[in-house]
C-alpha cells in the first residue's frame, strides 16, 4: 500500500498484458504483444479483403528493483504507524520513484510527436492546448492524461486559479492532479525526465538516399515500427545523434491515421538508438515511425528524397523537460509476482491494486538486527508511442 500510494504515472498506463506472465505455463521473461490493426474501406461492390497481419512488439521483464532495510529489535517494537512512517515509507517512496522514472523514460524516449517550443514553459491554456489538438489531428482516442514537470505545473496554475484545492491526506496521484483541461486528466510529477539532444555538430545534416527516395512498407516494418535512414553532414567521428532526439525531414508531412489526409505539419520522427558519425561525417540512424506512403498504415504524405534537409527539434546538446500527454495504451507496464526463494527463512508476496512486491526477511543474531529486502520485477514498453505527444510552451 505504501508503494502504490506514492506512484503517479505507473498508475496511468496500460496493464493489460501483465497476466500473461502469471499463467500456469511459464512464458519466460518476454512475451509478444500485438498492436491493433487499422481498418480500410473499399469503394464499389467488388470485395477487397484486407491483410490483417498484426505487428508485434516484445514486452520483457528486464529489471529487478529492490529496497533493503536493516534495523534493530528495538526499532521493531515501535507502533505500526511509527514503523511504517519512519522505516517503510522512505524506502517505498524511493522505489515508487524509480518505477515512475522507468515509465517516463520509456515513453518519452520513444515518442515521436512534440508540440510547442522546447525550452519554453507552459504558462497558458493556449500552450497546453497544442497537445490535445495534436492528438485530435492524429485521431488518438479520448481518455488522455498529462504529466507536467513542476515548472510547467506552476506555470499553468495561475490560469486555473480557484478551480481546485490541494489536500494533504491523499495519495501521490491525487495530490498531483490538476483540473481537467481539454478533456485531459492533468497531473504534476517531479519525475518528468529531461532529454538532452545530441551534438549534431557539423554542416546542416541532410538525408542521403542512393535510390532517389526513401520509404518502406508495413510488411517490412510492422514488428519494429522503425526504418533506417542515412545522414551525412555531421562532424566526422564526433557528431552524435542520440536516442530520443526528434527530427523532421524536408517536405515529409504527417497524415491522419484514419483518413490518410495530409496534415499541415511535418511528420516528426524519433531516433531509436544513439550513433556517432563515422570518419566521413555519415551515420545510419534508426527512426520511428517508418515512412509509409500508402495503405491503411500510411504515416507520411510522401517519401523523403535525396538531399532533403533534416531539422532537429530544439537545440543541439541542450536538455528539455519531457512533459507528456498520452492515451494510457501508449505504454504498458507489468509487475508480475516473483517466486519465493526456497532457502529463505521467511518470505511474503503481496499484491495491492495490481502492484506486486516480495518481502524476504533475515536475521543477524550476533548484532540483534533484522534484515528485510523488498523486491519487484518490472517490465515497461511503449508499444503504441504515437498515442502520445511531448509538449512544451510556446514563444
């Protein structure tokens, strides 16, 4: 309960796939999760069956987190309330913080959309409204939530004065909540991460495409939802392109995911892995989404062309808070039960509101000290990151 009480973003994301790890037949530490298919409408009487091959991502329980305690028998004689407040709560706050940070990093590092001007504080309704507007343009369903940094939270609060009252006897999620704005549930968190752009040093980077245009197909990219582009114009051996950087490509515009209609802004792409330019200033960069120019999974109005200018969102080598507005299905979290070690003198597994924690106890007889270790397994995956957008203020 202490752990759950101090979580924010971890309580706002999808949890649908967690039961797969608890089946009688063990699935190991990795499962394959399917992304929803897109529909397609025909014109006329002739049947045109659609290929409904699903793209699949992997969700891996990759991290074991823990918090360890050592205390005397005297400490253990405290009242339950004192013991919980003095000894348990600080550890659970730290553990909850790390879980929230894992979710924040996963979603922000993989989210391609970004509205506003990086570096500007959100201090008006108009600033914030850019985010739900962007998600509307991309046909993202309702039920959205927002996580703002403290600076952006307090920048926005004056425009909402008198519309809410903070309370102290509430969970971290309740204390973090702002009034709903634009059909978005709003929260503040100190765990909003900062992304620092790569150096991108050198001349203006351009796309270098040997065959004249650059695009791919759904069949080729359905599982990774990525593609690789070749960039030149970086500084030889030192120019860096970092995971989480967001770029646009000249004349490659976004489209509505349902209708395919061209939208009035350049398609944004997120860099999926960090690279350093080679000795000629070139780099192969993996981006998402892939450039698909036709069919139900169309992402862009046109392919990139050789020599197209590439523009980085924000300034090189500068860090920006990663405020997020997203549908819960943008990212999924799993915290399955852990096995109890057979050699432990005492071990207990507890679940509360879908969050699982194992406690194993030991004892140092020489020094009359109890040793407790709390452990949990955590897996997080941004399996539909296009259902999210980063948001900054405007000039």
